[in-house]
C-alpha cells in the first residue's frame, strides 16, 4: 500500500486529485514486485493547510509521495517541501502549479529536491504515470539503503544492532527515537480525545 499526501489550499483540486489517485484503476499494470500484485490500495491523506500537513508528517507517519501546490497562502510549496524533506527525507516530492514560473521551478528543484513539476490542469493518465514512477523511485531508494546497510554490516562498519535499528526506523519512522525529560524520564505523546 502506498501512502500519499496531497496538499493544496483549494478543496476542489484536492477532490480532483483524490478522484484520480484514489481509484484502483489508476494503478492497474503497475509493477510493484513484492509490494503487491495487481492494483494496490492507496492511503491518501489530504490537507488544505501545509502547516497541518507538516504536523502530520512530524507524527512519524511515513509518506511515500507528497504532491503539493506551489502557491498557497500560509506557505509556498517550495518552503513546505523543503521543510518536509527535513522531516521525511525519503519521501518523493512532487509540486503542482498553475503558473509557469521558471524561477519557482528552479528553486523547487534546488531547495526542495523535487522529483517532478506538474502543471495545472494535468492529464489524469500522465499524473498517474508520474505517481507510479515516484513510487517506484521511493521503493528503489529504500532497497538501495537496505542493501548499502547490509554491505556496511558485512564490512564491519556497522553492527547487527545498528542494522536492525535502521531497518525498524525505515519500516516505522520515529520508532527508535525516545524523547526524554531533563531528569531522564520518557515523554509520551498525550492522547487527544
């Protein structure tokens, strides 16, 4: 299952993206190998606020792909994706814009390390192909990191313990990090009812 974050201040754009990306038909014929056969289900999370989206990403919920609008009132897409990159560096970032802003495109590539710049209005089939390609890139990066860690372990550079910690962190981001109080106590997130 792919986890995709959609961020745009216009709800009608988010509904259109959900319509295109939320259907199993969008993923038919996608070769995901051992990540599922046929048409995998996707978990789409939509946000009209980039600040709320960043808060969600900070909770440790791993996103495979993030598609963000370029122009939003609270924060532009480049600043949002740059901050998201600090929180979840493995997430493949795509920016969506109705403006052909070459300076913004260059900034997005250089600062936020985006994978793709998609113009509005988009072609549904091309958008699905771009997201499939982004997911394949994401899974390839994860596999490359895992293999590199195994080689480091074999060469004695990292221990089996460190290798397992990295595997757990890749599987569930944040699981290996413990927040402590100044006196050494463990901080737990408070349940919000």
